[in-house]
């Protein structure tokens, strides 16, 4: 199953590489920034919920891990629609 996932990612990047220009590279640079902001917001929301419910260390760590892990699908999925 992991091999299939890696092949899908490879296919996406192979398709995008032929159409990548300096302008598009600049547009794609915003993706890691969005991901970092989204991860921080998820972390602080999870931390707030854990404190709200007064969870102990292990349950609090679990809530935070699940909150940060539950980010939406990878941004490059939308890029596969490029003709």
C-alpha cells in the first residue's frame, strides 16, 4: 500500500515539474506558510480544549496530537487538476 502512495506522489510531482516556472514557484511558496499557520492554530485550539476539560498529561497529549494530525488533505492534491 505504501508503494502505491509513493507512486501517486511521484506522478503528481512529475506532472507538475514540466509546467513549473519561476512565477508558479513563487505562488507555490505560500503553501508551507499556510501549512505552518494551520498547524499552529490546530495546536493552540487543541491545547485550549485540553485545558478547558482539565485533562491530565497523557489525555492532553493525545488530544493535541490528534488535533494537529487532523489537518486537511495535502495542498498538492489540487495541483493535479493542472492540464
